[in-house]
């Protein structure tokens, strides 16, 4: 007979389900923002010869934030990303 003991993996609770839904919505929003930033960087580098440094820093932090979202929603991390946790800095 198999014993049903906790083997260290976290069980989803109602709070985690709500945060996961919120974070998945944020991932979709981030993909739209990334699309706009990509077009903007392309135009900026075409006209000015190089990409915008402020947008480069922002997208660097945005990519780290997206990584945290993916880690949390895929149960690879229990640390909640922003808005519950801190905004990542690179």
C-alpha cells in the first residue's frame, strides 16, 4: 500500500491559484509591451544608429521579471514576483 506523504513538493492552494492567474495575465501584457519596445528600438536604431540605452536597461529588468514569473507559475519557485515581491534589478 502506498503512503500519501508530502514529498517536499508544494501543493497548490487557493492563494497560489489566484497569483498564478494574475501572473499569467501579466505575462500576456508583457508580450504586448515587448512587441512595442521591439518596434520602437528598431526605429530608434534605424534613425539614430544605435538602440535607446534606457529601453535596453528596462528590457533587461523586464526579462528578469518575466523569468521570475515563469519560475513561480511553473512551481520552480515559491517566491512571489512583483507586485507581491520586489521588482528585480539586474
